[in-house]
C-alpha cells in the first residue's frame, strides 16, 4: 500500500481502531490499487512524495462525510468532495495531479511493451450485471465474470458520454467451476436517474475492450 493508516491519522488528527481502522485500510488499499493501475506502474518504498500526497488526499476524500466541505489542499495538490466523497474512487483532480507527475518523472531505461497503433487485445471484455431497477437507500451492486483472474476497472455514467471510475476490484476464482467472479458496490446515489455501468479487464499488462454498458433506473428516497 502507498500510505499507512498512521499517516492518515496524522492528516486527520484522529486515531482509528476496530471497524474504523478496517475501513481506513480498505480505502488505502483501493486508492493504492487505483493509482498504480492509472500510472501503469508499481511504486515501491520509498513511495514518491507526490504519489503519497495524492493517496492521502483521496483517502481523506473517501473518509469525508461532513456537509459543506467543498475541497481540501495539501501543498500544491487539491481535491474536491463532489458526490458526497464516496462515489468516485479517483477524483478528476487526482488524475490531473498524477498525469502531471508522470509527465515530470520520465521513466528510466528499462524494458517496455510496444503496441502497434492497430493492436487489439485478445482479452474478452468482462460480463457486467446490474439491477434493472433499484431504490434507495440501498447501494447498487454491480458484478460479473472475467476470462482470467485480474484487475477489473468499473465505471459509471449518467449520460452515456462522460464516464467516471467506481472502483478497481479483483476478479478471482470462487471455486465453483465458473469463470473468475468480481463485484463492485456503488454507494446509494443522492439523485434519481439512469445509471450506466461498464468494465474492462487488466491482465498481465494487457487491457481488454470495454464491455457493453448495462443500465439501472435508480429512484432516490
């Protein structure tokens, strides 16, 4: 993981124990996985300060539940609390900061995988299932299967044009003789509408196409 619960405690001024500590560690793991997939690299100790700062901001955003808190800033990095802090795993500001880091920190000499501009992955897109209709305050569960065990990137859209990340989640063998299974939970939306879901598989440095989108008509309460 890119950061520790102790580092989050220093930032928030709170000590986490029991289920609260479990939640913090879960957020840290999800954010760490999302950052490494977004950057297409694994960060080992010592983790770059810029990466740790982004991870801290994103974990604090997920932990934030106080109404009226619009944004937060550490040094030159900032993050917002749109969507109640929990619906989007990596905020747009975090992605912008990560892109700036990657442009500044050019990779050193090493082996790389070169793709033709006409390259098409042979990986099959994940299957995606979601309830046709759902009513608050229940969360929305999206699930499916993949052709191999790997990391599944799940996204949502309310207009079918702009897509945002929900979560990066592992697909794994559940020993039932079927294909590897994955599941993602989308926090209960604050507004009613039609929510669309899609996913793709990252396996051994290769990425599948996006799945066909499925929709959920959600009624908030």
